[in-house]
C-alpha cells in the first residue's frame, strides 16, 4: 500500500462527502478509492468511516486521523512548493484590482521598482473604487483602503495603517494664513469628496471636532481633489501614504499636524487557496515592504 496515496484518498472522501465525487476529483475509479480506504483501515487496525448505501460518517478515530492527514499532507505540499519556488522565477499575468487613488496617485511610487525586480510578471491593473468579486471577475489580488476589514472569505494581508491628514499648498497658506486651531477651519475652503460624510477631526488628546466640508469645490475622485489641493484651491484630506512625497517635496504642507481624521487600513486581498501562486506571493510581499518603508521615510 502507498500510504500517502491512501491518506490523500481518505482526505478526499471526507471533503467530497462521498466515494464517487472523490474518485472524480482524483481522476480514478470508485473501486480504487474504496480499496485504498480499506487498506488504510487494515494498516491502522481501526475503522475510519462508518458507511452504508445512503451515507457515511467519520468515527472518532476517523476524525482524529483526518485532522492529522490534513496537517501532514499540507506540510508536504508546502515543502514541495518551497523547493520548487526556490528555483522558479515569478512570471505570468498578474491581475490586480485597486482603488483609483492607488492607480493615479501611488502607482508611480511602487510599480517601476516592482517591474524591475520581477521583469517576467505582466501587471494587468484595473482601477475601480467598488469592491470587486475577485473569483468571479478573475482577479489574482486586490488592494483596498478602508477601515478595519470585516471577516471575509478572502485572505486579508494588512499592508499598513495610515493617518488621514489635512493638507494644503504653500500658496493657499500664504493667501489665507496658517490654521492654528481646529475651530479656525470653518473659515476656510475645505475640499470635499462628493457624497462624503462630515469630517471628524481628532487632536492629540483625543478631543473630536466635527466639521462640515463646505467649499467651492467638490469632486468624486481623489485625484481631482489632489489636483485642486496642489493648485491652491483649498484644504483637503488624504492618507499620509498618498501625500507623503508631496509633503517631503514641499508641494503640500500639513495643516494642524497634531490632528488627524482617523486612519485607513491598506490591505492586500486574495482568494483562499492551498497553494498561493508565486506571482501573488511576491507581489503581496513587495507591497508589504513598500508600505513598511513608506511609514518610516528618510530625508
């Protein structure tokens, strides 16, 4: 008896809830799967499955052995993948779904370095602020900016947590003066996201100041608000990750540096799978490294 094949057959029977379905998944016959189970039970000296013509159930020993099989087989598969990937170059088309802000304002900060490191990966980027169905729409991975993520059927890798900042151009500050207290913001042009909610400004002591973002300009895209802020139209709110280069270069300055509008979580999402494709793994690892470096910039 090949014990590993028998263990795989037993696991497949349990997960497929039947012999015929297991045989189809393993591309073999019903009789072969049944024989492998019988040989395994004989070798172990105990019954693993109680079965009749209508249904089957795991015995107590079967439940324990199934858990052990899953652990052992997954470890073996992961070891085989690790050995294979050690000599494999990541390649192929990588379909990524990302919000517009990453595609328009943050893309230049990571894409050139990623393609230089992995020249055989072809990036197919789709920018959309809706939450796409990764599996139904054929995406390998999605980048998301949101609050803490609820439980999901997807694997969620937290890339960074970024403060929401108030920023304006030096020209705007020169014309309208420096804001020193939160209540002074009511006299300024606050650039609002169309359809967005009121701002809740939190200071270093945790005090909250509600603000209605009222101004002469609204937009339904972050890139338009960014362009308006650079042009000196008013004060806008972005994540630190989005405007870090602007702050370092002086194109934008932070308003009320001791205050934030909360935080946003950056996630990489991908479907659950026993074997994560190498192109997905290296991309998620790269983005984790990128945002980790971005959170501790050097001048």
